[in-house]
C-alpha cells in the first residue's frame, strides 16, 4: 500500500475518495449544512465586521475573480473571496457546530465556491464534485478531532475552526483541484503552518476572521502544493506537527477506501436557531421553559416579582459575561441568553442589536443573575446541560433544565424549520426568487453541471434589510 504513515494515509484517502463513496445520509446531511451555511453567510454580509473585511480585501487584484456573496457589484481574487465569505459565515456565530467541537462548514464551503468560479472558463466544477470535496473537508476535520480527547471538550486555548477548518479547507480544495496523493500530503503540511488562533479573541470582531483565514489559508495551501511547495511529510504523525495543537494527540489510520465509513454518517451537526455561541442554546431553552410558568398566553414577564436568577452551567469561562456591552459579547454570554429569553419570550437576530442589549429592563434582570458551576456538568457539547432557577420575592422557586435543545444533533431541526431559518436570513439580502433558487439548487446539487450557476445566484443582492421579529422568524 502506498501510505506508509498517517499523513500519507490521509493523502491517499483524500485523493482516492469518489462520489460513489458518499451515502444517502451523508448527502442529505451535507446538503442541510450547505443550505444553512449559505443562509447565515448571506445574512453575515450585512454585518459591520464583514464590511471592514471588504474594505481590506479590495486592495488586492487578480486576473481571475470570484463572487462576494450578496454583492452583485464586487468580485475578488479567489483567496479573498474565500476569506470574506468565510468571515460572513461566522460573523454572527450562526453557523453549524459539530462534536468534537468545531464549526465545520464555514471554512470549507466558501473556499470551494471560490475555486469553482475561478477555474478556467473551459473547466466546469459540477455539483457532484462540490459535494464530494465538501464532505472530504468535513471528514478530515472530524477525523483529526477524534485523535484527541481534549478536542471533545469546549476549547480553552485555540478556537477550533482556526486549526481544523484550515486543514479541512486544504483537503477539500486539494480534492477539487485534482491534486495527486503527494501534493495532497504537501497541502496538509502547508495548511498546518497556517493553523491556530487564540480563543481570547472570542466575543470580539476578530473571531470571525478565524473562519475567513481558515478558508483562505486552506485554499492557499492547496494552491501552493499544486505549484510544488513542500512541507514535512509527517505533519500529521508528529507531536511537533499537528500534535502541537492538542496535548493528548494520538493519530490513527483511516478506514480503507474499499469500506470507507463517514463520520457525518454516524453523527449529524447542530444547526442554530439564533446567532450565538452553542452553549447559550441550552440556556435559552431552559429560560423559555421557566418563563412559561410566569407569563402565559403572550403576557409580559412580571420581572418585578423576580428576586434572583441562578444559572447552573458547565465551566465555560468565555461564555460567562455578566453584563455584555457589545453584540459579540452578548453572543457569548449565558447571562444574556437567559435574561433576553425571559424578557422577550424568544431570541432572534434582533436581540443582539445595541438598543436591545442596553435596555434598562434587561440590565435589571442581569443584575439579579449569577452563575453556579457544577463539577458533574462536563463542558462538552455532547453532555452538558443548563438549568435556570428563579426565586420570586415571596420565596417561591421555579426551575427548568435543558439537556438537549432543538437543533442539536440529537434533536435536529425539521426540514420546515431549516428552510424557515434560511428564508429569514436570506430575504434581507436576496430577492425571493433568488432565495428559492438557492434552495432548489442545493436540493438537487448532485445534478448541477456547473457550480457557477450557484455562485451567480449568491452574488445577486437587493436593497433593504427588513427587521424580523421572533414570531416572523418562526423560532
């Protein structure tokens, strides 16, 4: 067998996988991921951090160019189209999440769509090509995460997409570019030297750059490998290679091509119903359950009756933000999720607007709130829970606990709610016709002859950004 080591084994699998290896479950789940990623990415093109990255990327020029989602008047070199569209997908922390912990789609899909448009006019990247490359990018991330128990926990040092997304983007684009086994190996080696960003930049405008950089750098690694640039041939085998990111890294060979099994076949992803850190989704659902005891039939919350609010959570310090002062801090705050859900009876995109974050009523609830961390509540997206305990002024106590929120891989969004989320995200950016065209195209992606059809729809834009309430969004 050609592969003599883990790195070689990965390269062999990346090069050797074919559309016939994809299962119906993998195709169906990955289409859901693609549709959701396009929706949150298009919504993200209206964020402040995305606009900053557009201004930055405009300084670059190239003979070939790729579309910027939601911007009919702008194209960029493929590397920077991948970058800005990657930033868009994570600009509101609205993209999918997997276990072990990472956001798998946002680094891969923007790179693949940028490549599919930048190849020569005579060359066509089909939807089938895109589906296979996308799933390889997701698979490589999943396999690398499974080589570490540390990766199963909520991170404390590195933001996972900056590590895994870079490797996934490199693997996916290497496949789409048709690199041989040897150059696939080089692409992984080069990508590893681009990987890694500190978690300290969570809850800031810089965090979305981790996703954009992962998409761009993975693509760049594949391009450099195609030009003959060389790296360490054992990058996935060494403690000083990819092992530098995880203290307990223990790599293993992948299944053989003759009987390949996909991780996405075994476990779905979580798809969010509001734009915030995944941990806050447990908190919001628990808070909404408590609220139903206090305010029924659409009534306002009688917040004056509340004496204290106790939130029982796992040890996740970067989601402990008692008084968030920006949308990015609010997206990473157990306290904000609980109090916003209690006050409004829902959480939506609008919840993170400045005028809603600074409300007097919300801050009064926040001042009554504190966290309790339990040693038996493990900080893993597969096992954690959140509980909300409210004590009223008369001493009466109400509590509700969420073990699995709606949208988690154990309790996935229905097709109806997935499409409803997509519509809510995209209709402020694209026409209704364009919105429906994307859904139709993704639904039949394996039959698409040229992915430029999809990128041309994504580039269309409409003026106006209507504000949608929780009831209008349907969540």
